[in-house]
């Protein structure tokens, strides 16, 4: 059983994956034989879609496991980006504090503009931590100018974290996708976080489960659920990497639907694809599709292959409930203002 948020996540992900031609999925299987086609798809299609929505694709299973392990508590998401995961988890009834160091331009929910360490500290030890595709560490620049600029967002957030449950969406050591193997920088630990972060997690947490999620061709990300090893307590290094808010700006309110559509088209999506995707996330249309109660449960229809259409029907409490096809949602969206 899944909630309206779970159906929305599955439908949205199926729609977004359908924008990747079937030939690209075949190119992934052939590896280096069709490397150019795969990388061009990442540059021209996957990158702009990820910027507009999320790098990690949500689904009902992942939302359900996060809801289960959070057990009604608070979740602080660091590096929330546009807040897609936070928005869907809030629809599942969770209290999610979404934060990002930069003000998002295409927010799906309220985002606090704050550094990761500061957001974790403000949330307190009772909160769980969610990291979805945290940026790559790479090398950190040294005082003598050596190395490269790195991004320690994930490591800083984890160092400040005092809670028990860690949710991580990304690649992991020895579980990286084909694209990660193309560079020595990412071949070992994948495209997300890095060696220092993963070493700290493995030292202080135990793996509870790995939840498969939909992915883009060439990636091997999943939802990892970790629980702090209570016998070791909080790491001795906790608090060494401090954090303060990067900017003192008010929370970013979610943009109206027509504004989100404009930004998605500007990010590279076609107007039709942007309309369909954004409307699936619009609360009023989502509720109209699954019934008057956003918390009612529906049996999830099997997720089709990436190139197949979204299911047009589902059931709610044993009674068939019509789910409007994407084409219908697009037509309804065409009647809305688009600037």
C-alpha cells in the first residue's frame, strides 16, 4: 500500500525516465561501445531534468521506508536543492526541515537557506538526517594553493549530527555506476559525497537496509538507511567541523505552479514535459486524481519500464479509482497561465 505521495513519486519518476530514449538504456548495457550517446544524453537531457527536480529519483518504496524508520519524528534534509524529496515526505505526514546553502530557484516546498552543519545543529539530536545526492568531496584546497576546491557539505553535516538515523540517497563504495568508473576520482566511491564521509559513516553507523530506487542510465544510486552504533556513541570528531548559516535570508516559499513551469522550460525541458511533470506535483490536481483525501492509500500499480507510459488506473480500498493519464494532466495544465 502506498499514499498519494507515493503514487505521485512513481508517476513523476516514470514520466521523467520516459524522456530518456530506449536507445540510451541499451547504450548503458553496451558500455564503451556507445559511450558518446550516453554522455550526450546526460549533458542534454538528464542534467537539466535533475537540476529542475532532483538528482535522486524518488519512488513509493523509498518514501515508505523513510516514513517507517523515521517513526513520526523529525527529519532534517541537508542540501535539499529544490525540495522535491522534502515535499513528498511532508505529504507522507512527516515533519521535514529542508535546508540548502543556496536559495533555490524552483522550490517545491519551503527551503531554509542555511549551511548543513547549522541546520543539523538547529534540528537537535532527536531529528534524523537525510542527504540526497550530496556533492562530491574531491580534494579540498590547501593553504598553499594545492589541491582543488572541494565540497564538504555531507561531511560537515554528519560531523554535527547527533541523531540515530541517517538516510542517504546516492552511490557508495564499490557500488558505483558505469559513469562513475570513467574517472579515477569517482570510480571507487561513486558520484556522491566521498571517501571521508563514507569512512565516517562506516565507522559510526551500521547499515539497516538498502532500498532500490529508479535511476538514470549509468548511475547506481540507492536509498541507504543507517543506524548509529550505540556502543560507540557519537564520534569523537563530532563538532570539530563547525558550521554557521551562510546567509541570513528568510525561508524560501514554494513558487506558484506557472513560475515553476517557466523555470523548468528554462532548464531545458520542453514545455509539454515541464507541464506534465509539474502538474503531477501540484497538490490540487494530485488530490483530484486520487480522491478527496491526500492521506488515503492506494495499491501501487507495478512501475513500468522507463519508456512505457504511466498507469492510468489504480485501486483505493478495493474500489477502482481513475487516475488521469499524463496527457489529460497536460491538457488541463495548458489552460493555466504560462509565462
